[in-house]
């Protein structure tokens, strides 16, 4: 009724007239604000990339068609800075943004705003605004829970600074049936007007990231193959009957390939018996049983498999470096399907990868798909998977042979472990994750215990926690013992340098101890080596730790190096060190089979054996050369 009243008043009193040039001038002048308005009103379920492009498209289409005039209703005549042209284009932006949030119905012809935008388009890139802080994220989550009219009311009130009577009139003119209810619903969200102007909601200041490169390459190949097939078919039509003969061993097209169809059939996923691991000689993911309260939910499994095969634009896809993200070659193995915190989570294993699908408990908007490579995983490397991360905590699914789990602070080696509760399905209580930023004052790891004893696993931001070991590269041992924990403590924070790198295991090896020249004690030289699932991309850090220091100092580092590894267990590194008396020294140490060390550059010195200490000056640059006991040369890490 209220919309009809406004329309009747408009017909009786038409208000100011706006021509297309005036509307265009208002649109160009206030374009960033209008796009921000559209972005905030659009439903978050579209995904950030499509939401950005749609916001720009709706704003650009707000210009009146042709060189005609447009009549405003009195409710709009008080536009921004008294400009009725701005009020006109703002009304069209709000109306089309509200239409874009209306679900498609089979019986109704879709409106243009409900379809993906034809323009603008950016091929090969995903665009999204810069991420804000916790406050912006919280506000975005609250706005996503509102209806489209309520979200528009909140934005018009907070961004446009319109009083409630004018908000009600604009909503009515935009086609909202009950503006009063929309305003009441919007009033349930705390007013945070300043946050609406933050970069989090600015679709004109964007980050760019590539789309799924593997899928794009596959689509390009498929397009080329389709073009070639069309050309061949055209040529065959001109040949005598029989063409070039049968297709040989070639399979039918992908859509009709039985193996591909079976891979997407939830009824054909592999389910390992709950007790299979007890009689198996293997301790890997292939003997994990299917667990979770939703393991029998066929609809959920169907969605998870379909998204794995062809993720939509709104799906957030991530993969550890070197991990393919394509569809499974055949029916994968189901590891878990269940409710975890505020999400439904499904874990699959296809012999090479772990695939994790997650969606909200209500609806499917904001689904995520994550991949991690696990080929060759066994023992401790196959004892835990990340189920969920929330509020800085991590929840794991553990292997069926894990008997208990505990939480440890790697920087406090003498503190005992804090037990974690494991459900009957192997799901752990939340574990505090290592802090990604800020001062490093603790590093939380999970200690899991099986029949062979305890193992340490650390979260590095991926599906598979990294396995921590200690000792010589040729024979590393578990890092859960007292001596290994003391060895790891000063170097725990250096694990942040290998976060999100697809790390399989990290070994800490104390390869030398060196008396300090000022007789203040002995310094320790430790080499930490992070090996990856893909084989290359190894990170090596040589670290130097003085007595009483809380942290080790990184003296040298290398990537894709054999140093500190089982194939070449040698290392040589040096550091400039200032003594307690103010004197500067070049200190260097090699592994125990180092026969001699010499310097190059501005510092001159040499020593027999694996240790070197040369007096020098602050800022001097030097290189290191070493000779092993078997006569081979070894260069210093830099």
C-alpha cells in the first residue's frame, strides 16, 4: 500500500526533471560511491569476484536509456548535495541490486540483473577488494545474514546518511513491499558507519589473483579439441560412407565416460571398513575408515563431488604448491562427512590428494574446496587432517590408530602436554593454532601417540600438519623427547618462514657447538630443513643461538639445496657476532666431517677443523669455503 501511495503522490506532483546529461554527470562524479553502494546491497552469496563485477555493471547501467528526460518523485528530490541526477541513478542502482538478490525461478523469465554481467569482464583474473580487519569481517557477516531490503536500508542509512523517512521512501520506490520491516530488521545490526567506508567494501580498489590455471588450461585444450573435432566432422561429411573407420581405443566424450561418471556418483565412493587398519600392513590414508555423522548423506556427497569436478565462481579454491586441483580420475575414498562447528565438512582421498569440501550448515553459499598432496604419506605423516579452523583454533581428524592427543608449546620444552579429547570418530577438541603475525611468544603443536610412541605435528596453514623431527639427517628421530624439545625451542618461530609452502616435514639438527671468544659460554649451530610433498622447494635455514637467548638467529638460508639432507648431510655457515666487550667476530661452523674452513672477501682467516673465529669489524662482508675430510669442497650457505 505504501508503494502505491508514493506512486500516486508522484503522479500528482512529478517533481524535478533530469535529462540524461545531468544523470551522466552525477554518475561519473559519484561513481566510486555508487559502486560501493551496489556492492554492499548485493548478496554476499555471489562471491567476491562476481559481486565486484556485478556492482560495476549495475552502476554503469543506471544511466537512463536514450537522450530522454526522467521524472523524479518528491522522495528523491533531495539527492546527494541536492543533486536530483544523483538521486535518480542511486535509485536505479538500489533497485537493480535488490533484483540481483532475488532467486531465479523456473516459471519466471530472469531479469538482466539476476544474470552474470556481460560487461565488464576480466579474463584470467579474479578481482576482489582488499581485506579489512576483524571489525569489517564481523560487519560483513552480519550484513550477509540480513535480507536484501534490510541490507539496502542499513547501507542507505549508514553510507548515504539518509533519515529513516527518506530511506523508507527510496525503498518503496525501488519496489520493496514493506520498507518499515526492512528498516526494523536493519536496526538489529549495530550502526558502524565508518566501517562502510573501509577498503573491505571498496570495489574500486582491488586485488587481482589468477583464476584456476590448471582448469583454464584444460578448458583451452578442450576448446581447441572441440574446434578440431568440428573441422574433422565437417570433413568426414564429405567423405564416402564409412569415413576414416572406427575410433579405435578412444573413449567416448567426457560427459559419457563411465569412469568420469562413476567419480561423481556418491553411491560409488570407496568406504573402508572400520577395522581394516587393524589387519593391514599399511599405516596411510588408504586404510582410514569412512567416519562422520553425515557419511550417509547422499545429497551432501553429491554436492561435494560436483564442486570438486567443476567449482563455481563463488567457491573458494585453494591448493598446496604443486598439487593439481582437477576432478578425481575415479571414485575417491570417503574419509569423513559430518558437522564441524558451523560447517558441513567432507574429506576425500584419491591416492594422491586429500580434498576437503566445506559449506555452511544453512545453504551452500560460501563453499570452500581445498587440496593437499599426500602421495607417499605413512606413519606420523598420515595421522591427522585439518577439519576446521575458527577463531584462531584448529580442529583435527586423527587416524584410527591414534590412541591419544595433546597440546604442547614448542617454546616451553619443560612444560608438560595438555591433553586433548578425541571423540569416538577421532575428532579432536579445538587446538590453538600458531599465531601467523605479531610477536612470537609461543608455538603450539599437537602431540599424537600411537603404538610406536608420540609424534609432533604443527599447523602450517594447510590440510596436512607438518611432521617435526630432530637429529642427524641420515637418522632423524621424533621430536617429542626431552632433548629434542630443548633442541627445538629456540627455533620454533622460524617455522613461520615455511608457512603455506606444502611442507611435509621439518628436521632440526644441531650440527655444532662453538665456544664464544669472550668465554661467555657455548653457542649452538642448528640447521632446520623443511622438505615438501612435491619434492622440490626445500627450505634450509642455518641458525645460531647464544647462551640465554630466547630465539635462534638465522645466519644463512637456501632453497632447493642438498644441505642438511639425507643425500648430502653437510653444512657450513657463518655469522657476524658482537661480544660482550664490544668486539666483532666472524664465527663459522661446519658439520663434524669438516676438515678446514677459510674465508674470502674483506675478512681474512682460516682454521683447521669445523670451527672458525676471526676478529673483524662491523659491516664486513665475507664468504666461506670448506673442505671435508674426504677432500670434497663445501660452500657456505648465504
